[in-house]
C-alpha cells in the first residue's frame, strides 16, 4: 500500500479541507524568530487555495499542557501566513468552540482560516484514545477532507495527526511527500560516498540512528556534546564536559561494529575547552585527548570542535555525494563556540550531490548563522520524526495515510 497523496482526494473546489501543518515556530516577545516551518507549508496551502478549496489550518505551538496560554498563541503565525500567502488569514481564538465555528462558516472558496493552538485542548495529546477520538471528531466536523502536511509530528499518535486522518478522507500534502522522498534516498539508494554527521548534546538521542545507518554509510562524523561519550569509551578524560556514562558500553559496541563493517567513525582531533559555560568564559583549543590538560583542569568543559577537526570534517563532507547532518557541533548560540557548526554548514553548501540538514537545532543553526535554505539540497522540518524514520521505526501519522 502506498502513501495517499492529494490527487487521491479528487476535486476539492468548494470543499472545506483541514490541513495539519507544523507551525511550531520559535517566538521571542511575541515575534517569530525563524519562519522556516511556515514557509515550508506554503506549497500545499497554495495548491489548495488555487483549486478553490476552503482551507482550515490546524497546528500546535510549544507545550501548553492542554490549557490556553497566551504565550503559545498562534496569532503571530496567522499574521505571517497572511503576509506569505498574500491574502487575509482568519484567525480563530479557540480550537473547536464558537470562534472556530464562525471562522470556518465564514470561508468562501480559496479563503484560509487558522484555528488556535491545538494543544490548548487536552484531547490533542491525551494518552486516552477515546479522548483523542472525541477531539478529532469535533475538528472533523469543520471539514470534508483532511490533508496531513506536518512532517514534524507524524511520529506522534495525536488527535490531529492520527484520529483525524481516520475520521475524514485523508491524504499527505507536498511537504510530507518531499520529506519521504529525501529520507528514502538517505536510507535505500544513497549515492556514495555517503557521510552522516551527528552532533547535539546527547548520544542517547542518536543511538537508534547510529545503529540503523551504520551498515549503510561510508563515514560517520561525530561532534557536539555526544562526542565526549565516544572519547570516554576510548579511555580519555573529558573534564566536566557532557558525558553519558551509562552509554559508554553501547558506544564501544558501535566502534567495534564500525571497524568490522569498514565504516570510518571520525571523532574530533581538537576541542574548544572553556573554563565555564558562557559567552565570556575563558577558552582555548586542546587536543581531544588532552581536555583536562589546561589551566581549568577537570573543571574545563568542551563546547565546540576545534579548527583542525572542522577542516577535516569539511574535507570529508566535500568528497561525499550524499550527506545527512543532524545536531550542532558545539554551543552555536554562543559566538565563541559557533565556528565548528558554521564550518559544517558551509561544507554542506558545497556538496556535489544531496546535502540534507536534519531539522531541529541543525535547521535553527544554519539560519542563525545566516545561511539560506536554498544553499542546501534539503532542510528537513522533521527533527524527531526524521530521526525516528532513519531509525527504521514505524510512524503512526504516515501509516494512517497508507504508508508501509
């Protein structure tokens, strides 16, 4: 059985189409600081608008725990959507109440409405299937068809992702089909050499990805906070750097497996070591094997890969035909520790082949460091969903659309 796409729904002109987008954008003082996910939703929305559908957008933002919270309102997103679509977007200040009903009933062909944050209703994320089904039924009353286009939530069995897709004729939007095409290329038919770059804070977050991709890749480059568990597995001291001691034996297993498979696991040769966590902290570059051999001693902590490592990683990436990157190389939010992440991003822009930025913090990093989306082959909106797909897990929000 294959994924149901928009074409399977037939003509949608004059019909109410509920679209589940992932508009979970970062906000600061009520303003969107990165609208990448909003822009990623535009192809599907414009297709429906141009067909004359009456579009009802639903999404979540943050974790408001089932009750309304003004700081998680989607109102700023409605304004940005209106600007990007070039037409008014009616905003309903509730999810399935009177405001939502009035907004939907007021739609004409080609019009757009956005309902308030779904997670203001406890039914959206409830662990009780009956509660999710009840909330989904109330949402379904607003539509004739459902389009799932929030790839970042397809790994969650939530009302607007799973039960709503069962309540109405449903299909995947353009964003989901694009994401799946890219992820399929990463897992089933990658051009070689194939390099995966993993960073971020915890190795435990990436164990499934490492295990699933290790037999498929040529090189695995490790940076970020997770590198210190790898260094500890090799017997090196890491000072006060982030360390998951309970994962050391697992990491040793992966190092052994990589050797058997002929896969190159590349660790940083140098680390930016700081006296404390902060932009103003004293810091210096040390060999990765000598992190504690600084004036800071055992209290020093690694906050970025060093320049030698950055150059080596960039060289391997440049020689690759397929590159997947997930997780920053250091604390990129602090200027002194952003160079490693910037070097990786720059190298990906120069890949002669497919370069994929794996969503989440990686996508935030490339935009914060002033790269543009079109400099990369693909920037995923998936984050956790992308990682679970690459782990080989079953994703309920895709299975309910016919994906196997």
